[in-house]
């Protein structure tokens, strides 16, 4: 039981980072991307390749993963500069579908559908962090650093400019805000942090394949943000706890066949998002927009 809870807490920390990075786009900048799993996957694959080919040092692998995800985020930033609203959602959907196909077919880099196996345990400056407790501590440190950076950014002029962009892009531009630079920068920062989450995921699972980085995963990350509270600091973490704890809770209900848990889980995700949009659109944490 303890081992299960440690594993669950580690996944909550990892997906908490991923959801927080998506919250930068959705909650603070008003950029609704459904391609975030693409960058989560890029981070995981790059970290896995670094660990398998060069070194299992987490700092090196995470840095490479974050930089690669941030650099390739320009694929998302460029559509964001040209289109908005439902047109951007469609553009990000196209990117996610392309990425899923590439992850499945790029055997030399991703291992194809079979994925990459045998990822060695993480090390930091020569010290082993392979034990579940040590890796949980590492994931929590990364989560805390992510939250600290996001909180600092959102309480400064950059955060105020982002929220002005979210509320009205035309008004922000009229007040002299560089909308193109803001959009590009927030996408790069968000993808940098989801790259770190991808690196943690790869080391934690010791195996990665395309099934973890599909459109469904992007929708789950968005659900974490919306259910927890978009535009809040702790909302995505609450969303991650709620959604990751749900499968375990369903497994205790004997009247639900184990083969149907996934289907019931998806139904509950959808119902929660629908009900929250009707009765509590600011999510479980949010009462009004802003950093909390």
C-alpha cells in the first residue's frame, strides 16, 4: 500500500508540473492548446535517449529534454501568432495528430510503437535516486521549483501582460503590449517545463511509448487544469490529484468490471468538466481569475 501511494504521489508531482505548464497557456494567456502531450512526449523521448546513449544524469537529461521541447514549441507558437480561438485549437489538434504518427513511426528515435525500454535509473551528480522515495523527493523538488517560477512570473509585469492578453488581445495590443513576443515567450516557457515533466516521467517509468503521448493525454492535461482551476497556482495540482486518484477509487467498486474502468473514468472526466463549466466555471480552486 505504501509503495502504491509513493508511486501515486510521484505521478501527481509529474503531472502537476505538466498541468501547471499548460495552465500558463490556458489560464494566464488564454491560449487553448490541445497539443501539450506532444511536448510532454518530446521531453520524455529526449531524456530517454540521453540516458540510454550518454548518461543517466537527471540534470543533463532534463535540461536536454526541456531545451528540445522549448525549441520545438515554435511549431505551436507560429500558429498562435497568426490565428486565435477555435482556429488555433484546430491548428494545435493537427500538430498533436502529426506528433502521434511521428512517435509511432520514428523507430530510430522513439522505438516505434514498442517504445524505448530499459531506461536506466536516474542519478544526480553521481548519487543514485533510483529508490521510490528518493525519486519522489526529486519530483517534488521539481514541482516546487516550477510553482515558484510560475508564481514569480505571474506576479510581475510579464504575468500582468499575459492576463491582459487573455482578457482582450486587441486591447492589450492597443495599450502597447507586444502580443507576438508574449505569445511566443509563454509557449516556450510552458513547453520548457513540460519537457522537464517528460524527463521525470521517462525515468520514473523506465519505459516510454506513444500511448502515453496521444490526444487523449492532452485532453487529460487540459481536464486537470480546468477541473482544478485555470488561472490559479494550485488548481492544476488539485486537478492532477483528482484525476489520478480516480482510477484507484473506481477499482474499489466491485460492481464495475476491471475492463470497463477506463470507459467509466472517461465518462466521469467529461461529466466533471461539463458540470464545472455550468456550476463552477473557475474550477475547484478558483473563485476569480488571478494567482492563488
